[in-house]
């Protein structure tokens, strides 16, 4: 019986090359790592030799593997072109991570614009903290992440800047004789140091009165009058919250779009452009 190079096996081979390893390739393909390994063993069974070798924590392609990889890209391109021409394509999944800040304001516009510019993609969003999104990008569990840098250190590569604002509950009344009560996110959080620095630079005493694991908890603590919080301003404040008075002005935060290893640069650029447009519209 003639040997056959299966399309799924070739996709795994190309993903290992583009993502730099089995784990990230598996995450990008939404497969288990063992499934990707099995796919490469099937390819090796057909070509009669190893296609990859371990190199430190990653892999390198053998001479045979490089030759197979070139053919794999050609075969997959022809295969996908044929499916598209026949109208038999299935939209690929694009998983986008985003911080909770402004999600209720940004996601509607973001989703609408992405569906218009990426009609061949199915969208899935994952809302999480910055540190979790960074880990998911590193491990290849999500394709892209829209992240916040509270210190705005990387403005050159930022998709946009958002204003940071002190917020409080509508019934909150600050005491001039007591330390400023702060409601903050638990560590690690990109907004903690900016909040501390602003007050310390003005020699304003403060006290952390509540640490919150998520945005809904922080909103609840501030709304109840426990203290003030520093947050990026995108759109309108939720009900029961208002700008806090009597505190020094804050700087801006950067919004950054990051992609996993092996992400299509054109796809990354498209999402970055959409985020820039949405931020400009909301600003």
C-alpha cells in the first residue's frame, strides 16, 4: 500500500516549526502534546527517518525534516486553496486574551471590527489578569493578548494610551487627617506601583484597605465606600462610581497587543490596528 502524508500530521509538523516546540504547537492547534508527537511519528514512519531532534528545551529540524517541512508548506497551501475554492473551509479559531479593564466597553466594538476585518475567523475571548495573559501567550494557550502597562514604559510599541483616573464611590468622603484608603488588585498587578508612586511623590500618606482578585470585587469595594482605586478610563464609569476628588492627577497607561510564537504577522497587525481604532473611538 502506498505511503500517505496526512494533512493533520503535516499541520502539526508546520506548527512545531512555527511555534518552536511541541507544547506551543499543541496549544496553537488546540490538540494535546501527545497528539502532536504522534503526528510527527506518522510523518517519520512515511519518510523513514527522524524529522526533529531535541536541542536544549526546544527542537531543531533534521536535514530530512527540513525537506519534509518545505513540502508540507506547499501541500497545505494547495490543500487550503482547494477547500476555499470549493467553499468547504471551516473558519479557524482565534483566541484573544484581554484584561478586564474596559472589557464591557471595548469588547462590543472590538468584536464587531474584528469580524468585519477577519471574516474567516471564529473569535473566542479570554478575560483575565495581565500576568495570566502573559503566561498564556508564553505557553501558546492563546493566540493574542491585549494587555495593559500601567507604567506606560513601552509607548513606542503601544496600540494606544488610556488615561488613569482615581475613582471612588459616590458617598465616599476623604479625610484630610487620615491616610488615603486604597483599594487595589492583589499582586501581581501593573497598577499597584503607579498608584503608590503618585502618592509618594506628593508625600501623601496612604493605607491599603482592600486587595481584590478581580475587577468586580474591586468595583464592589470602592462602591461600598471603603476607599479609592486607580483605574484606566475607557468609556463611562459603572453605576455608583465617580472620579475621586482631591487626589493628584495620574499619568496614562499603555495598551499593548502581543502574539504567541509563530503567530501570522499580518494577523497580529490586523488586531493591533483594530485595537488602535477602538481606543481612538472610545477616547
